[in-house]
């Protein structure tokens, strides 16, 4: 399955930012902001069970964006 930016790819988890986001259950920045694009790695949760990981891109990095990310996960 692909994304709007291209095909999805398998990610290394051990020793990476996506791995830490998944392991600790925290939203972490994916990369420094680039031309008004902010990216985060977000663990997908079912209660306390981690079921996946999502890379999210947004135009803003504000409180409302972070609240929306938490609601989404």
C-alpha cells in the first residue's frame, strides 16, 4: 500500500526515532521542519496496547495540532 508521497516502505525499528516512538508510546518529531511541513512519528494505540505507527505531516506545530494528533492516535 502506498501513500500520497509514494510507496510505503519497511522501517527499521531498533535504534531509530520511529522505534522510540513505538517503544515509549510517545509522539516524536520525525525530522526538522521543512518549508512549513512538520512531521511526527505517532504510535497507534488501542487502550494501552501499541498496534502500529503513523508518520503524520502538518503545516503547523501548535497546541491544536498536537491535540488533534493525540485524538487521532
